[in-house]
C-alpha cells in the first residue's frame, strides 16, 4: 500500500512539473526590474550635511498563458519587502474578470517607517463585467483588512463590501450609469508608492470587530446615478447626478443632486459647469435647492481661462493655463504655465514649465512662485528632470531646489525584459 502511495505521489509530481514546463513553453513572460534612489538633505545650512537616502527596488513580471494574464509586482529595499501585489485578468466568453490582491507593510501613502514587521494582507478586489445588448453589468467585490490599512492593533479586521454598477446608452446617445455600494464608500485607498491601490474603501462599521456581532449588519452606503450627454440644444449638452450617501442619511440629508451643464461650440469654445445641490429627497421638488458654485472654461488658441463662481454668487479664483510649442519647425520646445489669482488677494501661485526633447532625451524644468510679504510673487522652488529610454533601459533623473537649497533628488533606473 505504501509503495502504491509513493508511486502515486511521484507520478503526480512528474505530471505536475511536465504540465508546468509545457505551459511555460507557451507562456509570454515580460517585465522590468528597476531601482529608485532618493536623497533628502536634513539641512541646507552648509554644503556638508547629513543626507537621508532610500534605495527601493521594483520588480514586475507578467505572464500570459492562453488568455490568462498574471502580474506580480513587488517593492523591496533597505526595510525589506515593502509590498507584493498580484493581479490577474481573463476573458471567458462575454465575462471579463479582474483580480487584485495586495500585501504590504506601509499603510497609507508615504510612511517613512514600516508600521508592520511582516507583510500583512491589505485587501483583495475582484471585478467581473459582462455586456449584454449594449448594457454593461459590473460587480466589484472587496475584502479589506481595515486594521492593517489604517494602523491599528495587530488583530485582523477583515471586512467585505460590494459595488454593483449598471451602464448603457440610449438610442440618442445618452449615457446612464447607476452604482450601488453595500458596505463600501467611494474613498480611494493609498499605500506607500501606490496611490489609488483600491478605488473603494470597505465600511468598517460592517465588521464584527466594531459591531461585536458574529454576523455583522449589511449596510447601504451610497447610490450614485449619473446621466450624461443629454442634448438640450445644438452644441449644448447637460450632465446630471443624483447621489445618496448613508452617512448623510444619519443626519436626514441623505441625498443630494448635482447638475452639470457642458456647453461647447461657437466662435470661442467654452464649457460651463453649474452645480446645484438638493438635499433630502431628490424627487421632492419642495425640498431645498442650493447653488453650490459654477465653473466656466474659455479656450482660445493655446490658452484656457477658468472662472470660478462661489456659493454666494461672488467671483472666486481665476486660473489661466497656457501651453504652446516654440520653434515648431526646428528644435521645438514646449512652454506652459499655470497662473492662479484670487480677487482682492492677487497671485496665489504661478508655475512655469519648459520641456525640450532632443535625440531621445527629454529635459524638463519647472519654476514655482508664491505670494511674498508684499503683492509681488517670490521664488518658491525649481526642479530639473532628465529622462531617456532605449527600450531596454529607462533612466530618469530628478532634482528639486527650494529657496534654501537642495530639497530632494531622485535617480530611477529600470531594465525591461
């Protein structure tokens, strides 16, 4: 009997490895390995200063086997392994499935010290979508460890949430999207080196760790109804949104209506965005409606003017965006700036950027000005960047200086395979 078990085990192992290598022979494996070195002087009072530096390596490996794509991503450096992210996606007939599993040690974004000694499970997101008759049905299931993500005790606090979405277009081109969140909010989740690692945050009031119940309650968090591209007149469309939030519902103001009007065409292309808020019951026309501000964009040539109207109807901040190509026929360069002005105050911020591309090298410099003690703007900082890519190797250099000296410098080197 023991011999049969041993033979069966050997046969299983041989079959497994033969299958593995046979699959690998047909697999398409791509990826990259990169190193990021950052320098941060502790003081700029002298040229000899203690410098904080960090070395982080990033590994990305993607394998595609018969329509199944699996990607492994990991960051590791002086503090050891910082995060591991495994994503997979596949198409099965009319059904598209995407999965993302995240392990990490640095909750939120930019923590300099790892909160957890070992990799912790941060969460998993599984998205399934199919389209029938032009209507897209989407379901997003999320499992997140709120304690690990939001820096608490070592006891896991795993919570489940779900998002259901329905989207489609009418014959006239109006797009309608309805989304419902159960134990989920529309707040994004960040960790170190990864912003928006999850598009949603699970409501941790649904966890037994907070409720003390063996079977927590299923809570309705929000309902979002978006209607886009409603034709009002030639060249004029309107977008509307009805959003109901559970948290606001606790204060008897659970729903509000956002209405946006987008206008285009004419000799000067422009877009107007007007926001009206209606609290309580959005279908009760006797409920209060509040004007929540407006934004008007005027675009002409290479410039865009943005006028903001406050809630009380007064003129808010003004913003001027400009982007143009200098000497386009030979040795072109791109010049752009962003100017922000507040009525009665003056310049709030002025940012000037120049980009030059020569022989595969991209050079960028950005100068930033802020208000000084008087009405005049003063120098706030300048950054220089140099990037190049040969297809096999990517190189990126970045240095930022403030009024006192070097603020930080970064060197990124990546090999693609």
